[in-house]
């Protein structure tokens, strides 16, 4: 078998040359992953020419998990002493390792081992994307998680996370995520991590004169993807960055630069299905962490194929990075998010982080605030830390900030709070009447121990900054504003959904006449009516299905409109 280093080096220069016998134009590498197609398979290209007269045939033998699986031979036809060959054996996407042996007549000339077929992903950003093993706790590799060499861009191997910025490294949470995907779905995974610590978003932008210039981070990652043969079939990209841009006024250009980067990704990775963004954690960085996190929270409003995952409440945060268990929790959260979208799992409840939808004063005295989320949230118990003989307690109500309040440290404008999970609400009782028109959740920085608002699955709510605080709860439908009540209950399943969702309404009417007067309508986040289901009042209690196949991914509002009030429920269409 040809030495792996020699094989990689020869491919780097474009051709494989076997003196006096065979010249290869294309041939796979040891440990290479081939992205699967829509038929869960991939064709492997083995092409070249035979320049040794007297050989009659070329044979390819494929081995699956060490056993001969297929054997095909082609006769050689010479023209001026050269015979061309083109072989395209297929691999299947499964937990199986394939080997390829090539023979001239019966003489073996090369063998390629441990090639697989599966899914490809990219990771990019700064240090929490690189995800170093700070605790020296990663002592495993996974047979089914692969990556590429980092420095010369050629060569494949088993992914690793015991170091960073080295061949085959994918980071602690990257390796764990790959293992979760492969173990749960029976498919190999390739991950290429192009992250670099302490980098601004500007450092990751595409160099327009030469997008594949490897002196630029963007070009280095793109070149690795091209040389790996995965560029056109990357399924998703994971982005964890922003701390550096919170240090100075460069945060003002963050949204614009992200938009530039987003469109470059969509152009250079045409098969990209989803982009997953981690919202930053209050910690290391500068005075503008709030602003960066708020931009990240709102990305899905602009980009329908982006989803944002929270990082608060993961635990094991050292003020900047994460210990080994924290990065593992990060991988689990991300897998729970992607497993439904990309792998068809039905275990979706609570997989997405709670996101604020509305904030308003509950009365004209302005001494109580209601926060409405897109799903149920739980009010946490106090956390505490004991140092020597002193115990310090931290309470959730101390980390909400009304306008003009300090964005850091303990704040005493909220006296107490509680959650109403069945209504997706959190109630904050203020210490006094407030004139504030905005509210912020969590400090700008220096907040690692909690407590946190979480959903029933334990996923932390996304932080929000200067979110509008209305004087009363109102819903706008065209030019009509009306108070909402919770006398009825809207149930939806599944949520998120794709493309079918079933909507059931329980209670809220005493007679059939009252039920017939109800209207069930669906609006997008801009308030535009997209579907009127009012023609099926008799089915409210048994369930009405909505097929959203013709609509884009995003947030939709289900509204039950009655004579004197409105009830609504947020749903999410994910493709």
C-alpha cells in the first residue's frame, strides 16, 4: 500500500504517478469522507491512465469492513501506448468503512483504506468555536468522525479535540457533536474547524481579490473544504464569535459584516442548508457585549435559515471559556436543535431556546411587568456560593435592568418574580413605579453562576437588551388593537414543525353559536395574514391541520379571535 504521506503529497501536486505503470488523475485518500447525496450514497472517482504496455485489464476491489464486497474489471484499450480508465464505485452512508484495492491484471498497485460516506459540517469563529481542551479531559477519538489536515490543506484523519490549531482538530464540542450525530443516526460525519481565538468578525471576511487565499481565515477554510471535496455539500455551518467585537466601536459594524459574511458563505458553500449561531455568554469581552448578543438574538428575523442557540446556563463557564463538561453540554444543546431539522427526530419539545416576544406593564400603576416568551419558561431558585464561612446568594430578580439602570451587577428595581409556564409568561413585581420603556435580561458581563431563565428541557433563554416595554398588553391586527385573555387554550403539535402542524382549541365557548363566531387565523411576524382557518369552527376542539409547505421558515402567530378578546400562540416553521 502506498505510504499515506507520499499519497497526500503527490495529490497536493495534482497527480499520482506510479513509475512505468499508472498515472492517477483522481483517487481517494485514506480516511476520506464523501458527502452523501439524496440517495444516501456517494460516487468515488478513480481515474487515470495506464502507460505500461502488455496489461490487459484494470480491476477495482471494494472491501466493506474488511470483507470483499464488490469486484469490477475493465479491459484496457491502448492509444499510442496509453490506456485511459474511469471508475466510479459507490459508497453507502452507513457506519461502515470501505477499502479500495486497484489491480493491473492481478498485480496490486494501490490500496486506500477507511473511506466512508456521510455528512459534512463547518465550524468557525473565535476561541469558543475552537474549543480547546483546557482540562486535558478529551482522551477519545471516534471512528466515524473525520477531519482534514490544517496546515497544508491535504489529508484526512480521525477528528481530535485534545489540542487546537493542529491537524484534524475540531474542538471539544465539535468532536462531541460529531459523535452524537454518528451514534444517533448511524452515519459518519466530517467536521472542519476554521476557528481562531481572539479574532474580530472582520478577520473572517472573504478576501474578495482571491477568496481562496490561505493567508486569510476565510480562504484557509474554503481551501480546506475544496480540497476535501465537501464544498458543495456542507450541510450546516456553526458560528461562535463576537467577544472581540464587543471591545470597541467595531460592534457598530457587526450586523453589516455578518451580512457580508453570510452571503459569502451562501455563495461559496451552495449546499448549505442551515447556519447555527451561538449567542455569546456574559463574560470576557468589552463594554458592548449586550449589543452584540442582541444582534445575534435577532438574526433569524433577517435570515430564515439561521437559528440561534443560547449559551447561558450551560454551566462550567470560567468567565470566558468552558470546562470539558460545559463544552459537552454545548454540543448536546446544538444536537437537540439540529436533530429535528436535519435528521427528522420527533423529540423537539424545548429544543430551541426561549425567546422574548413581548414585554408590558400589567396595569397603569407601572409597578409590575409581564414578559411573554415563545414557549414555557421556569423561574429559577437562587444560586449561592460559599467561600470560607460566607455564603452569597444570587437571585433572578436582581438581574433584570430597566432603562437607565446599570447593565452590570446586582440591580434592585425588581422585588420578586415568578413564571406562569402554561401562558409562556414571567411576572416581575417592581419595587416601585417605573417610567422605563425598555428592559434588559442579564448583565453585560461577569455572570457565570446564574440563576437563569430556562425552558422545561433546561435550555437557557436568549438574553435581550433594551427590549421595548409597552404600557399595556396589546395585539395589533391591521389597525385593530385588542386585549388578550387566556380563557381558552391553544395547543399545537409539533412545535417547531415542518410542514404540518395541528392546532387544537380547548374551552372558551358555551354554545355552538359562540364557536361559529370564532376566527382562527395565522399571521407572520410582520402582522400579515397568511392563512384563515375560520371555515372549520366545528373542528376547533378535535384539531385543525395547517400545511405550511408553501411558506418560508420562520415564526408565525396562531390567533383565536372571539367577540371580545384574542388568544394567540407562537409557532415555528423550520425546514
